[in-house]
C-alpha cells in the first residue's frame, strides 16, 4: 500500500502553533521502500532551522495533524 503524501518539495508551509518559526519551504522529501516505513519531509523555516516531519496522511503523527499547513 502506497503512502498518502501531504507535502512535496517546494511547497510553502506554516506551523499553526509555532509562529516564531516563521514560514517554511519543503527542501527534501524521502520515503522508505519498506512496507510500513516512514515518509519524511525536511522543512527549512525562516528562523534558519531545518525540521523533519512525518509526511504520510495515514499516520496519526503526520505533520498535517501536528499543525503544519501548506500556504
């Protein structure tokens, strides 16, 4: 079963709880070739820090459910 991906490289995002981070852009997307493996995205925020998030909408810890929204 393929993961349902939320974000792609180049997408602009904003975190709904951590406004101090500023806006971000997805700079890397990676997915596991193993069944049940993680799909991750790396986001570079305006504060200069890259943060990683789970990018599978079928996972309860997906970045969408954690408050990351595409702008």
